[in-house]
C-alpha cells in the first residue's frame, strides 16, 4: 500500500518501545498515540488511520473489536463547512477593504 493510504487493521494492542503496537496475523504495526488507547492494551482492537511509513499508521480512531467505532467528530463533515465559511469571509473582507 502506498504512503498516505487510508487503512484499517485489527489485532492485539500492546505497548512498544516507541508507542503502541498492534500485533495482527501479518505482523506488527506501530500506531501513534491515540486518545484512550491505554485502556485497550492487551485487548483485540480495530484501528482506523493513514499509513505514514512502512509499518506505521497515524491513528484516527481506535476501538475494541465487537463494539461500534467511535465518531471522530461529533459533527462529521463540519470541518469542511467551517473552512469554506472562513474562506468566504476572508474573500468578502478583502474585497470590502479594496472597495472602501
């Protein structure tokens, strides 16, 4: 898989020398420091994130197998709306400054 690809892996979460490691049937994958991971050490988990190196994932979400995955945001898709609104506000402010 190329770097930057979205991935989802499943395995046992353990602490490694440089962070958390997920042991799956295909090997070990390091993940970043996701919020709430310390309570899942030793359990079967699913990890959703982006590949940033050969065996490393930037973790977006982590949850115990068999449970519903947590929402990464209470309002999914709102980041696009906020960015769009700020961009439009910036354009309008710039134009109004130029006009007078």
